């Protein structure tokens, strides 16, 4: 497959009934579609979206930082020409657990009309397999307390709500 910046490596193909989606590393040209996915839910509508040129530049700077760091992977699922899902996977070295490497999953979004078709499960399965391949001791994620449907989804995949998370807005 050819992308905006040359050859695109297809990481996985997901059957979605009569159609399919490919999972691949995000490219700079995907940033507007990714931001649209982030802004298309109840929490993202408040904190995400492009309203000004400065917003657009901030998202582009963030993408550039993620893209050049091998410890981070920004993924998209593409169906036809549409970006229909995204997530960020980060690999965090630490001293705890005898120096264990952790995989941190962030910003999981599946476009509403693609939910319930196995795409989210396929994305998470690929991420878990990649974490194993890279030698991670565990995969972790956080999910806002209001996202009860997401919690049920993650629990179905074997995730356990083992910790209480806290944040401090700066």
C-alpha cells in the first residue's frame, strides 16, 4: 500500500463483515482524522478539536514527537480511505517489577459506526501481541470513570481494575 510519505506497512488486516480495515502506523496526513476521532466523544468534545491555527500546530508538534520516538507508536485503522480507529501505544521502562517494561495504551477511539464489529478487539489484540513481542511484563491503560461501556469492553479482554488512578491538571 502506498501512503502520503511512501510505502505504508500494514500491521494487520481486520475483517469487518463485507469490508475490511488495515491497521498501520499513523502518518502526518492522518492527524486531522485522528483529532476528529478524539473530539467525537463526550469527553473529547470538551478538550479536543481544532478551533485555531495554534490548535492545529499543537497537534502536529505532538504527532512529530510521537512519530520520531521509537518508544511510542500511534496507530490507525483505515477502512477504504477513512480513518476509523486510533490508539497510542507507549513502552515505559521502569525499575519496579525487576526492571519490567510496560506497555501503556492511551486514546483508544473507534468511530461510532464501526463499533460492535470486532475492530476494537482486533486493535487491542494486536497491541497485546506487540507488547509480548517487545518483552513487556504487563499492559496497562486508564479509562475515565464515566466510560462504563469501555470498562466492560476492557474487562471482556481480560483487563482488571487493579489500581485507583489519579491525575493533576497542570
